[in-house]
C-alpha cells in the first residue's frame, strides 16, 4: 500500500448550509486524475450554485478585497465579462461589477483547464470567494475544499480529526466518554497514536517515513468511512 502513497492527491471537502452538512475525504493516483477532476469540479460548482441560491443577498453585498489580485492576467477578461463590466473596464470599475459572477466564472475557467495545478487554484479561489461572500452573513454556514499531496493536506486533516476528539478524552478522563458518538468510539482509542503522528508529520521530510505514511492513510481511510 505504501508504494506511491506520497504521490496520492487528497481531496477533502466540507459544506455546512445550516440546513445540512456534507463532508467528503478521498485520494487519487495520477492515473485517476479524471475522477479527481470530476469530484472536485462537481463539489465546487454545485456548492457555488447552492450557496448563491441560499445566500444571494449576502454575496451580492459582499466586499471582495483586492479581487484583481486574486486573478492571473489571462483571467481578468474572463472576470470582467462575467461580471457585466464594459469592455474598457479596469480596477476602478470593480465596485460597479457583479463580483460574485465574475469570480464564479474564473473558478470554472480554472477547472476547465483540467490540470492539477489549475484545480488547486480553483479550490483556493472557491475558498476565498465563499469566505468573503459570507463574511457579514449572520450564519455559521461555510464551504471549503483542500486539494494536494499527503505532505500538503495531511497536517490539516489530522488536526481536524484531533479537534473532534474531546479534550478530556485525550487526557484520559473517562467521565467524558459516557454515551460516546460513533466518531468517538472509532477514534478515542487512537488519541495517543494520533498525537504522536501529528508530531511526526510536522517535520519537513515526514513523507519519507513509510510507517508514518501508511499510518496516516489508515487514519484517513477510517475518517473517510466515518464521514460517509
């Protein structure tokens, strides 16, 4: 199993609209790029549409700081066209644009490039857009996606697992374990292992450690089963 694990691309996605919560976790080899692209694209496009449908007022009123600073030179025209700006638009025209529509068009433009680097850039812009779009909204709704190698995503994913384990349980306090949830039943016994693994993956070259790599993907597989 360890062969090629360092080259696997992880895709973690999360969406909370107040009405429902969706979380997924998976990973793909280079040969499965088409599946990775489909999964990431469907999540990003669907959530953009869903969140705008639910929170359009907030997205329309949102202030997206330094929008052009988020774009590549080749994407500026894509943004302005979708944002309904005149042909001679410049940075001074931003306040009169439909920024959300422009950003959504750029995100889809990046996804259409069908390269791993562009998908990662699309994910970054998606996160930025939803974060600022809901910045002033009186809701806890949020949506985000992370895409990258084990070296890039593992520290975040492992910390997410640890954050869902009650603090007292990590310290061995049995009182907090009354009627444990399914998640707690699965991961509480592994708290010491998770803590040690977190310390290991904080080193720059941890992916060279085959035991740590196998252990992380074992944890990730259990987490995938839990969120599904």
